[in-house]
C-alpha cells in the first residue's frame, strides 16, 4: 500500500483548522518545511489524520478544544506511539467533559514537536 502523504520523505503535511493556518502557525510550518495542509471537520478528525498517515503533525490553532473531541483520538494515537501533549510539552489530563485551557500538538516524530515548540516561542 502506498503512502498517502504524511510520511513521504521531503513531503510533510499538517492537519489544520482550515485550508491555510493562522499566520503564526503558517510561519512555524514554513520553517518545519511543511508542504501541504489537510483540513478536516472536528478536532478529533483532524487529529486522526495522523493515524491515517495523511498528516505528520497537528497543532491546534485555538484554545477551547472539547475533551470529548480529543480524548478518544488521543488514546488511539498514544497506543500506536504518537505523542499528544499541550504545546508547552506538558501532559494532557482529562477530568470529565470540559474545554482544554491550552492548545495541543501531536506527531509521531518527537523531534518535529520539539522544533515546533521552539519555533512557537519566538
């Protein structure tokens, strides 16, 4: 089975909220050499693009992701080796249904997350 795009050498895809990311993320993705953006319905579906191998990184663009959108995809991705954390690197702790008070990022590539985190601090 051929690769769809997320992990092809030299071709990086990010899962985003729209056809183009906000200006801050656009700059981060440019410096990460992300070539394409993949838009999908909810935060959970955007995150699952990593499991489908359609994207290599997901960085949420806004605060307030509902835990019901993130909890199950987070469990699935974690079980197959994906890193899902708040942008500052701290662990996401679920305490019932609520909205997250921080943005999150996810990738199978820890070095990509470290680079993205560093770029976002600029």
